[in-house]
C-alpha cells in the first residue's frame, strides 16, 4: 500500500526537501506536506488528514514523542515513523512508549522509505527483525 498523503514534521530543511523530492518523484505519493513546528503539524494534520507522519523526535517545545502520542490518539490515526540522526536505545524506547509505528535513522531514509512503503500493511514485528532501522 502506498500512502496517498504524508506529513513530514522536521525543522531540518535539507531532510525535508530530500524527503519531499523522494516521495513525490520516486514513490509517486499524491500529497506530501510538511511542518517545521508542532503547531504547524497539528494544523496540517487537520487540513490534509495524512495516512503517514514522519516525525523528528527532537521537535520543541512540544517534543516529538508527545506529538507522536497525539497523532496516535486521533480518530483514523496515521502511521507514525519517528526519525533522528542518532540511533540510541532511549530514542527507540521513546518511540515505543509513544505508540509510534517505528523508528528510523535519518541517514537511512533512502533505504528505509521504500521498505516503509512496501510494508505499511505488514506485521511491523517482522519488519523489525529484518530491518534494524525500523522498530515497533
């Protein structure tokens, strides 16, 4: 299943631009929108109702972990993938605690995005075992 709409929440413009370009040109996603603040993310969620949210764990002042939990509490909650440039056990645990569907190192996005798209409807536990950049 390829999502029709994706919201990327991050304040790193290079990561945003690269991700948007990848999803629109390589994957063919119909709508890729972005936000650089948590408030923008909430507004865009209500405006576009994305199927997938890719969220930086370090968003301030409303931390990425809390924003993830907010997304997951919504009616018709999207899949949520937490991202960070760093991969540590604390971040993976935060992703689990905040009910995110996975965790991904940003440097792996060119590999992780196609895998994420291919496996959105599959058992995430299986994906975790096969791919160290995805976690549930």
